[in-house]
C-alpha cells in the first residue's frame, strides 16, 4: 500500500511541473522544454523508486517456511555404525584366540594326512614280482605316534603282505611325516589286485584319515609273462613231515625252513647278486620240505630255469629236487627231478613247460633228503617260469 501512495504523489508532481513551465519570449525559437523535464522527472522517479524499494525490503521480515512433512525412515548413519561395532563379549566368555578352537577345527587324537606314494595305482608287474609299496603320511592328529603304532592289512588282496608292520621305530609327533613301507609280492595270476591298509594305535584302535572309513592301498595289474617263484615264495603253502611251516622260516628250525636271499653264498664259495630261494629239509631220515604255489597261468612256450646247488660248506648235502604241478585237488604230477650233492659245482636247469602253456596250475617245489638225516639245504638261484 505504501508503494502505491508514493507513485501517486510522483504523478501529481510531474503534472504540476508540466503545467507551470511555458516560454516567456514569444520570438524565441521554440524548444522542447519537455526533454529537460522528462530527464529530471525520470531521475527523480528512479531515485524515489530505489529508496522506496529499499525501505520496503528493509521493513519486511522473512517468515520461515514450515518444515516439510516427510516419512520417517531409518537413521542410516546410526545403522552403519551399529554394523561396524562388534558385539560385546561377556567377560566370562573371553578366550585367547590363539588357543580357541571351533568344533570344525578340533583335531582328534589320531588322524593321518596322505602326502604321496610309490608304485602308483595300476602299475604293471609280472607274476610273483617282489616289490615294496610306500606311503608318505603326515600326523594330522593331536597325539604322537609311538613305536607301538602299526600298519595292518584290512581287506582285498594281501599280496603276501605281513598282517602287521610297525609304523615307525621312532616317534612321529603332530605335524611330522613318516614313510610307511610295505613288502609285497605280485600274485601269480594276471589281473588287477588291490590291498587295503589302515593304521592302528597302541590301544588297538584302527584309524586313517578324516573320513574314518577311508583306507590307503596298493593297486597293481599283474601281466602275463615271467613268473618269479623266489619272489612269490611266501604266497606258497610250505610244509614238511612235521606239519605246516611259517614263511619265511629260520635256518635253525628243526621242522625244516624256507627263506629268500639277495646275496646267496653258493656251493663254490662265491656270492651271487641274484635272488635265491633256500630250502632246508627236516633233519630226519628222508626228511623233506614242499611248497605249493597258488594257481597260476603258465605262459605259452614257457620254460622253467634255475641254478641248483648245495649250501656252502655242507659236505653231507645229498638232496633230490623235484619240480611238479597240480590241477585243482588232483594228484601231483612230476615235471622233472635232479640229484644234487656237495661236489663244489652246481647245476643249471632249463625245463620245457610248453605243454602247460595257457593252463592254470599250481606249481610245486620239493626238496627231499636222500637217506641222510643231515642232508642240509639247497638253493634255487632265480627260479623263474618265462616264455
């Protein structure tokens, strides 16, 4: 309202000025006096208008706007802070992180971890081949493996493995490794064979890996070919007139004995580097020892070869050696026989077995004293059946 009042006063003033200003000299050249008046009036209006606007603006007070009504939402800053802040742990539940174990981290007393092996799965071996299987294991449990721990055969084909083998003659502490060694013999018939083993602690409890049902094993393929009778000798059943014999046996055994030797001393006194099978007869008149091998498939065009001799420094050695075979439970059939006595020499044997080629038979080895109760022993140096 005040602004309109001032504008009205300005208009009246301009009208008054226009009406009062007339020329006094009639001869004078007429001039447009309105130009000056307009200029003055314009400047006056501009000044007054500026003053009024400043006065009007300074007299007004800004009324604050009411706050906008918004939907109440979560306080994101506080929520983020809460997520980053750890939940306080009651003082009676605080433990040392270095020693605290969760249920999934807890280790049992006895557990192994597999690291490596020799004689890989599917390795091809000839029948009767002697070999050593090894497994490298780490003690993954919390208890030390003492010398009372052992390796035991569980299932499958034993491949002439001992029933129990000492795990180690030294302690194996948690985190340490041990190489488990198992002497084995390839079966005498071609095919795939697998023997399963586990560990056993001092209390007789079996264990192996994280999965308690898991085992470690030897897995081989026996291919038809050379049959190493000396290597597979403990797969045979040995007996004498006194009954069944253990394998291997000791030379001091009065019932007779059998064992293999990697460095045999021959009748001549020389030492050989081939594997020899020693047969000691029972020290009685006409005493004998006999070994029957499990059934094996004889290769085509096969021959039996060996070197026969008495033990060194056994002058009373008088023994007949017999090679025979058996089909199932039928009577034993002789293939050949050789007399051996202590004469400072030995015999090289080569016998044709081609008539047995392709047949599955049990090979039988017999050593019999020729009337003397102290006939001693004979060696079969590298006895093999091969094409």
